[in-house]
């Protein structure tokens, strides 16, 4: 087993779990299933041929990484990013961002400010398995969002029993990233209706930049409110996790304005409850390579606001 967390006690603030892995990881995602924690990861940034998982029973000791999805050899890949695994109707679905080689398809700029050198075929693919440790097989060869768009960070959201993919249309193509959602077919192989927009990056708050990363949803257990966290760069704070909420509990909103949930050069977060019921936020921090590590913080939800526990 690998000793993967350094637990830092902060005087009397023992209710805060402040921890970091001793291995490099970006965009950490934790699935809690069958009394275990599954931490999914791809090779940070470029390279890699699939997705691996580490397993723990205590969020402290993690197994060595085991590959749970290896891409077919006929898929020419430059990068594998941001894997997530969600359990739905007894199956496990892996959502992962794949950047294919240039020339697979043309990606056109949508604004004059766009640097054409950054335009690459990128999108979220979906794979399925019968267990959380794989082996995951593609439900479709190709991304689910429109292939002429440059998209990333797809996640699963379920409302009234209906599954949706929520994903980011990347700023590299449109110079003002958006977060959008679309209903999924029963086998998760396609959208059944056009996407609708939740937000654009620049409108989040004063000082917001153009990035949209890592949307993730949490329904309050104390009200009908729906929270969404996501990441952008905010002037004066750097890379951050932001949070907004839908008081109606619906993904269609209306949504409140964003607030900073975590503002210390870290982001692409997700939320889960540990085996004792604590509500936790995990993210990578710092945002600079190759120093990224998974960090975990305790959250509190009063039914109106989601915040770090102080």
C-alpha cells in the first residue's frame, strides 16, 4: 500500500480534513462504492493511453494504480483528461475527455481572439463497465457533444430519473467558455435533444476570465436547492472553485450568481460523502505542473449556502 496522504492537524480545527496525496494528480474524482473509495486518474496533461484507479478504505492508504480503461489502438490520442465514474441503473459509466491527433477532424475558431494553434479535436467520451474497477468499454467511438466543437469535462447529472451530460464548450474555440447540458439516450451513446447553456465564464463575477472547467452537481439534503461547482480563473485569486445554486432544484435554473468556494490556486473539484457521512470537497492544488496533488476539505451545507467548514 502507498501512504498517500499527509494529514495536517491545524490546532483546534480538527474537523477540517486537510490532506494531500504524495503522487501527482489533476482533476481527482472519487467514487464511493461498496465500502471503498475509488480514485480515478489519467496521466496528467499529455500522453497516456487510458484511465487508472487507486482504491482505499480510509482515504489515507491507496493501492497502486490499476488500469481500468485502455483505449483501442486505432484511436490516435494526444491526451486523456478528467476521468469520472458514475453508477447509474446498476452499471458504471466512465466520462473522460480525449484529445485526438490533429487531422482527425477540423475544429474552426469562433472568435477572432482565438489562437488557432490551440484548436484540437477534443471532447468527452463515455465508457461502460459492470464494476467500478472495469474493464470499461466504449458505448460509442467518439465524443458525445457535437464533434465540431472543442469540449471537455463532461459529467453526469440526473433529474427526475432522466440522465443528462453537462459539459464545457472550451474557451480555446469560443473565447468565452460555456457550461451546457443535454439529455442522454438510455445507453448513453448520444444526446436526445440539443444542448442548453447554463452559464458563460465571463459573466460569473467581477474579474472572471474565460475558462470553464469541471462542473459538478450536489443536491442539498436540507432543502430542494441544487448546487453546481465549477472552475475559472479569477483576478487576484488565480484558479478557483466557484459555486452557484438553483433554488428551484432544477438544472434549468434560474441560477444565483457565483461565489468563490475555494480560491487558493486550486480547482477542478468534486464533492462526495465519506463512509462516516462527512461532506467533502476534493480538488487539485496547486494548479502548476508538476506539483499538482489531490487535496480534501470538509464542506458544510445549510440548505442555502455551500461553503468550506471553518
